[in-house]
C-alpha cells in the first residue's frame, strides 16, 4: 500500500477531501435519524478515498457524471457542500432548487454535469460530454462513475465500445463495493475482475485497491493523461466496500458477518490518517486542523441550508421547457 | 408551378443549412456518413463529405448514441440523431424519457438538452409489427420533450430547422412511406415555429384534425364530402406536443364538430387527448361528440389484406364525419 506517494501537499489534499466526505455522510445520516431530512440515501461511507484521490488531478473544467450513490463524488469534485445540503433539505437555494434531490445533484460550475438514478445510464452521457470536448478540441476529460452492478447493463457495454471506436476522452470509474443492492458480485457478474471487460473493447482496464488513495491516484493519473492526450478511454475498477448497506435502513442481512467485519477493519480513512502522520507527511496538529476546518465548514453548510426558504410549490411549473420559465 | 421537391431532399436541406449556420450542430446515427451510404434513406447524403467529423456513423447502439447525444447537448452542442425506425426507440427510452426530457427540470434549470431525435415510421410496406408503429403518444405523455410530425416537404424543412434551434429536446417523427411524394419546395432559411398548427382549409360544418400520414387522407375525403355539400375545415397539427389548442378550439367553436384522424392505434392516443380537451372546453357548444379515426388496437400485421384492415380507411373518415352530422 501507499507505493510511490506524490508530494505531501497532494496527500494532504486527498485527506482533506476524505474528511469532508466522511463528516458530511455522518451528518446526513444523523439528520435523517433526527427526522430533519427525509429522503432515500445511498451512503458512500467506505468509498471516499476513490473520488478524493482522483479529483486532485481534475479541475472544474473537467466533467463528472455520477450516480445516486454520488455525494462523495460531488464533494470531491468541488460542488459546494451548502448547495448539496440545501438541495437535500428541499430549499430554493439548493443546487437544483430541491427538484433533483440526492440522486440528481447537478452543478455545472464545478463540472458536475449529470447525476442519474438509473443504473448504467450515466455512461452513454459521459461519452457525449467527452465527444463534445473532442469535437471542440478541448483538453478536458470526463469521469463517469458507477458501481459493480452497473457493469452488467447494456449501457456499460455500448459505452465502452462507443468510447473505444471514437477514442473519447472519458474515464470509466467502477467503484466495486462488491454488492449491487442485495446481489453479490459472484452471483450477478460473470467475471471476477470487471476491469478485464475492458479487453473486449480494446481499451486499457486497471484494477486497483480502492482503499489505497495512492494507488487510485496513480491509476487515475495514467488514465487522465491518456484521455487528455488523445489516447482514448480507460476503465478503472477500484475495489471498495460500502459500510452502510445499499441505502439507509438496509440491515445488510445478505452480507456474511466475516466479510463485513473484514471490510470495516480495512476502513481506508483511519488507516490513511495514521500513515500520513507516521510517515511525516503531516503532523498530528495539521491533521487535527484539517478536521476542525472541515467540521466548521460543514456546520456553515448545514446552517445555510436550514436558514434558506423552502422551495415554493410554483417551482413545479418552471423548467419543464425553456419557455415555461417566467 | 412552383419548384417541387420530396421530403428526403427537404430534410437534407434542413440539416445542411442548420450545419452551415451553427457549428454546434452535429449528426450521428447508424449509416449516416457517406462511407456507409449517407443514411438508409439518403437523408444525410453528402453531409459527412461536407462537414467531416460533425457527421458520424455509429455502432448499432441506440442507447449508447442517444445517451451520447444527451451528454453532448448538456455540453452545449446541438446533436441531431437518427433512430433508423421508430420502433427502435424502445431500446433507448431511458435516455429519452428519463434523461433528455427531464434534466432541465431536475437540475433546476442549470442544464438543458437541445437535441433532436429524428425517426421515421409508417405502415404500408408490409414491414409488420416491429418496423411500422406510430408511438408518438408515448412521448406526448412525457413532460419535457416536444413531438413534431410534419406531413409534407416544406413543413419538414421549416419544422426541422425550428426543432434544431429549440432549447429543449424534440422528437421529430417522419412518415417514411411518403418520403418520395413531391411537394412545394420550402423557402430555405425559414423556420416554422413549433407548437403552431396550420389551418389548411377553411370550412364551416366540421373540423378535421390530423398530422403526418393522415394529412394525406383528410383532404381527399374532405373533397368528396365537399361535393356532397359538407364544408370541412382542415387543421394540420404539425407539432403534436405541445398541442396548439388555440387553433383547434377556435375552429371547433365555429364548426361545432370535430374528427381527429391518426395512424397510431386508437386507445390512449393523441385523438383521445384532443377529444378530451375539446369536450372540457366546448361541451355546451358541440353539436356532436368528437370522433376519433385511428388504427385498430393490435400490432401492425404483415399480410397486405391484414395491414389494410389495420389502418383506417377513407370510408372510416367519411363515416365519422357523417356521424357528427347525423
Ligand atoms: C436500470 C435500473 N435497474 C434497477 C435499479 C434499482 N437499483 C438501484 S441501485 C441498484 C444496484 C446497483 O448496484 P451497483 O451498480 O453495484 O452500485 P452501488 O449501488 O453498489 O453503488 C439497483 C438494482 C435502477 N436504479 N436502475
Ligand atoms: Mg455495488
């Protein structure tokens, strides 16, 4: 683990994003339990180091397409937390004014272009965003994220083929948390490594430990470099686990106890923190400061959301079509 | 006599002129480029030679390339894609109804999807149940997408130009059995606004409402009725969704009678919606219930005599008019 790490500043940026994601996730769940938020919530706790490590290689100009389990991806990409919180709380200041919700947060300013609740559907859309960049001669890349289960839907296969044939600057990031709802990888997927599916489409497939931010960083660096230089798409499979079940309320009975215990003991978050300080990349005081800053930022985001007015019902008449807007 | 062209030529002109006017217009679909024949019906002939990479033949991946059009449109291009035959929209419904039609609303107006989906259909060539259906009602039932259905070459040109310029997704349904029928040539560069029906002929006894294929039949029957002393007003909807209720209601208010004619099957169709809306607005002024003339509620059959029995006949239209007069 942690082989050939980048500079300490980069490592600390990754850590900061992981902290931000974890704190937001914990708080969302707490607010749901307190009855302050009502929504279906697909927690990504356990998966945070994947987007954290990838996004330090991206700018706002790069595009992101993500899924219902995507708040970690959005935060890492730079969607302001206050806009996400206001969205979850159904406020007029929400990223989508409360009309999209947790499964559809969108924020083009930070490159978060489409978030879909339909398994696999983001991949063709990611191809199109990448096509636009290619046709315009732009250097931006498109990251399109999805789960292991999504590699069994037609959209995945059509997209990898199309991206390969057209050499699109797109990176397909499979966050393999070993379950699709209640179906294990072995039961639903014909192949052990999803990254091997890349070979059928004549594109590189990289299999990486998604609990190792350094490994994810290197895999992403190669893929992003290839996409930016016209070398076409890459499939990255990052192995991970989701600690809070498919969605909040899922008791997770289908997960063998030993498997769950092993996954939780491999939690990337405390491990990475320990490694950062033991290797001298950051002092304990620095890490404490990052955590305190992120906690304060979260408080401000939550306050912003709940201080904002609820979206007025008249909003349902707007933005069905362009000309419907007042 | 003025210059005559057919619908294939008119569509080709519209695409050519739109591409010349706006470099954001891109075309893709199966066999569209000249290397693959310029489209199965040659609608896109010559365009890839003229516009290069902006016109692309795709793999047989309707879900993939329709989704790519959604992504490209979100990124600011104006994709015009071709689904070779209307029945094949069934394999990319998710991208059309869950994504193209909804992203503007679900993103709170931050993104929108200015794409056109061209497709063609119609019975008469014995292509049976999976190559002939009119499925416009599926899309009219989806808020966020417009449905345009021209009936002649000049309208095909003007409506396609307006569809490409529209800020929202448009499903553009072409009647392919009449592709080769000559008609008055369009004025190049002139769009026909969406959402506006055309009063084709003024009359006083009954309003005949049609679009696409039924506009080939309605004038023939109207002429016969005219000779028998029945004065028919004819309306070509041109845009089926959103409906131009103003034009419809103005006419029916005057005549007190209405007959809606379409090739799509009868039940739960566009005719039912128009009938309901007329009854809701003009119940007391109607001299007879609104009549619907449509195809039988069965899959389009193969054998010629069955295919003929599936579609409405001119006698059916005449009988419906006579029922309103009885
Ligand atoms: C097309 C489609 N089918 C079914 C569902 C219901 N569903 C939501 S998430 C999910 C499991 C997806 O698993 P995976 O791709 O591994 O992603 P994860 O949830 O594990 O992140 C299913 C079946 C859906 N949203 N879309
Ligand atoms: Mg999964």
